C-alpha cells in the first residue's frame, strides 16, 4: 500500500515492477491516476522517478510534492502510468491567437495534451494529512432545531 501525506512537503514511495524497461527516458514522465473508494472522486497528479529500475533491480522510487495529493480522505485506488505529450493540431478559425500574431508555423501550432501511456503499477494508497474536518451547521428558522454534518 502506498502512502501519501498532503501536509508533507515531499512524499516518497517505492513500487516493485513486474516488468522493467531499460530504455533511455522511459521513466521521465510519470503520472498517478487515483480514484477515491468512498465517493469515486478521481484525478491525476505528476510524480518524479528518483531511482529507476535496472535489469538487476525492479524497484522504482517515486516522489511528489504534498500539494498535488488529493484532499486527505482515506483509501484510494492508484495506478502509476508513463505519460507522453501529444500535440493536437489547431483547427482553422478556432485558434485563440490571431494568425498575424502567431509566431509559429501552422504545422507546429496546437495544444499539447499529456496522455497516459503504459500502466506500470496499481495498488491501494492511503492519503493522510490535515485532520481538520469541515463542519456545516444548519439552523431551522422556525423550529429552533439544529443538526451538524461532518465531512471528512
């Protein structure tokens, strides 16, 4: 199980890969895709490989800043992917920049989108951090009854 802490400046985890790729630059761009088990909230965040696997050792050490971790709320399903940048070509007439102000040639104009490529690892993760709970109090105007809900 991986562990991430939103309150920490740096999070570090080691994952054991069944298959190792020794190609140059293969582990340069990594992303974690997460899905919260309780409410199915999901997203991705970037991680950096600080120690890449070799033909003799299958451990990949990843690191990320705590600020990119989702709100601390328990257990998540996580997947570690390699990622690639894909340039989506611009569509004539829909380009935000006026053509006369565009410094690039038409063949290089477009939007760069990062896509998930190879699945390297999947596991459960526990996200921790601030234990502050958001509290909402509701007061009925005509009955003087109150109730409190806790989200966290």
